[in-house]
C-alpha cells in the first residue's frame, strides 16, 4: 500500500511542484483509505452519494482523461498507466495501449477524445505528444500532419467530428515547452499549430461551442506556482484572441472547463498560492466570468487543490482534485459539502446522453442523473441569476402538467422513474414549457422525474403518482 501512495508523490516531485507536493502529502492518509476501499470492495462507490465505481485497473498515478461516445462505449487514459476501453458501461475494461515510450512504459496520456467508436485522439505529455486511432484503440500512430517538434505536450482536447479535433498544452512551459493551440479539420492529414506564448504562458484546457467560438485557459505571467489564471476567447477558430479573464491571485491556473447548455460555462481554478479556492462561471458563452469562492456552509474554505469540475444542472455540481473526494454544491456554488465516499483525485468530467455524468481521477465512475435527482433536494442559494425553475404535477389519466417560467427554447422532454429508467419521451416538445400536458397513459404509483433540456440548461422536477 505504501508503494501505491508513493507513486503520485514521485510524479509530483518529478513535476518539481513543491507546494503541490506539500498539499498532496497533507492528504496522503485519505488516499490510503480511498485505495484500500477501492481495491477491497471493487463495487459501486455509494448508493447514497450516487456514484458507481468503474472496475478499471488501478492507475500508477491517476486517470486524467475520459471519453465516452455513448453510455456503453468509452475510454479512459492515465499517466504511465495507458489507455483502457469498455463496451459495457465500465464493468469490464481492455488495455488498448499499443505504443510504449523509450523506457518500455505506457506514455503519459493526459487527455483522450473520441469522435466515434473508431476515431479517437490521445494527447501526451512528453513523447510522442499526440496519437490517433482509426480502429477504436486497437492501434495508435502519430497523425501524419502533426509536427511534434513545435509542441511541448498536450493537456486538453476536444473533438467535434471524425475530421475536426482541437488540442492545447502544456500545463508547465518550463518542463514541456511553450503553449500551443493545434487544430485539424481533415482528420489529421494537416494541422494548424499556433504558438501562444505571446498571449499566455501555459495552457491546460479548452471548451468550444462550435469550431469557431470557444475559450482556452491556463496561466499568464508564470507557471503553476507563480502565474495568474487566464482565459482567452476566440470567435474565429483562433485567428484572433481576447483576454476575457485574469485572476488577481498568484499561483493560480485554469485547469478544466465544462459547458452547461448553450451559454453557461464553468471552470475550476487550480490554486497553490495564498488565494481562496475558486471556480468560475460564465452565462454569456465565455465573454465575462464570475468568481465563486468554494466554501463550506459555515464560511470556511474547502481544502485541497481544485482541478476537475462538472455540473448537471445550474444548481448541482462537483469539483475535485488530487488526494481527496468530491465537493458537491446544490445551490449553484453558494455553499459546498464534502462527499465521501465518491470519486477520488478528480481530473475530468464528461456528460453523455443527457442522463449520465462520468468522472476520471484516481478512481473513475458514473452517476445516473435522473436517479440521482430523484433522491436530491436543490438547496436555496445566492445564485439567482442561474436559477431555472420547473414544476410538475400529476393529473388524472396518466397525465403530467409541466410548467416553467424559464423562457429558453425547449429541445426535449423526458420522464424517468426514480431508478433512472426512461419511461417516456415527448416526440414533439413545445417551444416553451407553459402548462404543457404530457400524456403517457398508465402510470404505476411512485416518484417520477421530469427532465426538460433547453438550449440553456437542464430543468428537472419531481412528481408523485399516488
């Protein structure tokens, strides 16, 4: 067990990040507990907290990347651990790492992104920096149009389709070279590789709404220890950039983004300086950002370095990082609570198929969103600008009346059992939800979850059938 804990510490020492090393040391005992629980039980993390653990092999460091193309088929990637794939929703995994580094070890795969069950990309810190597969991971190669000599490493990536892939890196210019923004629109045959050091010092992640419009994040004026978290935004695929956020606290860095709907973005700020723990949110597609200090209900700041982030509604979300479990909010970030047991060492979250959110870290897992919402109360908080209310009540004859003051355009409406089973999908949803009647015929007694997806957010409501 001691050797297992020492692996991430050795990795941190290799990074040369002394402050982060001290914080990981502080949380060494929770890591021991998490590892023991995971290895002994190999079972769902906690029915109460909602997370089902994947039976993926335990990593040498952690799983930094996760990419599912549907609820059953996906991949995870880990530093010095390799790439693993599943076709049954995470119950069984297969090692698909076919390229080793010069020391006969799995490469440091930091990010992974699949466009389909065949086409995927793996970003690497160190050599070979970028890998591509066209057979679901059975084999990997460096894409022909990618010039590794001008790229220090790949930390964040996004895939739009089988032809279009974007990536950025690296988190440390001192160790992995100058920051870059690299894109291909022809499946890797050619790349546009843009040096970014004149605009930003490090790059960790990106989030694009379209191939034209998006943000990249990292730090400016220094690296993880002495830089300031920074976000750049483009509306022309990177031809020009605007600085839309710069943190006032030294020792901060944008780590991961997440998009919620059309215009809402979240970002986790890694802070190893003296500043408070922060997440950021934007409700105008990244044009402006608001800082939210991550604090308990009593006002104390949470402990640990924040890295991964994921929200399933405007009010409910999680953050996490190396050496501890998740922090959860149910009021849009106004207050947070520590969720143990849950996912440990979080780096990346991904929502798939509107009903599942996935997490990769020291442990990996999934949360069934409708099932979780059936047993969750949304707390009142200060984030009124993010609130979107939905009401539902049962009428006679298997009908449900749905009402919302939210005026965003409706994409789809679904009804689930409290166990997360889909029972009805509205074939032709209304433009707006205002006294809308859903007729699903016979309904057994119990609690049902109404989920409405708009172009801004996901709205949910419970309804009891007596």
